[in-house]
C-alpha cells in the first residue's frame, strides 16, 4: 500500500512538469514580400499550437528566400522599432544587443527567435550557439515587429498569429 501511494504521489508531482514542458507547435505562417518578391517566410510556434499570447512561450522562425547582410538586418530592425514605438532612450542599446546576434543570411537560412521571458529573447541560426538578448521588454519590442498590432502588415500578422 505504501509503495502504491508513493508511486501515485510521484506521478501527481510529475504531471505539472510534463504539462509545462509541452512542446511548441506550428500556429501560423506568412510569407513577407517586397514588390511581390518573397523575402522570407515567418512561422509562429506556440505551446501545443495554442492561440498566440505575449504571456506564453512562443518562437518565431524566419526562413530566408534571399540573402541579407548583418547591416541590412540591423538597419531594418532599427527602422521598424522606431516606426512602431517612436523614439525611446534605450532603443540604440536594444539594437546594439540585437546586432551582436545578427549574422549575414543567405537563401535557405533559418533563424529562430524564442521569447523566453518578457526581457529575454534567444536567437539561434542552424547549429550555431544561441545568442541571448536581455533588455527591458526585449521579447515584445523585437518580436512585435512581426506580431504586434502595429506591425507593417496587419493581414500578414493575423495569418502569422493563426487568426486569419
């Protein structure tokens, strides 16, 4: 009897950990284009494919259809941050931290940005070591370029978030 009670207790303790470790699954996707030319495909992954929420873990995977230099990625990121949130005193510091994680990309390259906490985003390219950006509001500010209501293309954002 004691052994059965101990096994049951162990299983009950393990359940929350198993539920919390539910893997991220595809939620939505969109191909970003300029003048009709595909630039990259964006895919959103959420826990179990659930509805998107800034409060839950998620990841954004970008698969590039053409190459971009680190400088182009950094400049585009800085421009989008300014467009979305206006000028902020810490904007340059955030862009500098992101720039340290960016590398040139070529056709077929994939970058995954995972929102791990409000102030933390992990960027990973292929088998390379992850690059961690820690900055106040980093997850929402950076990933908001694609996922916020103020994104450049609300229809694409809705598709990416699995809402359209």
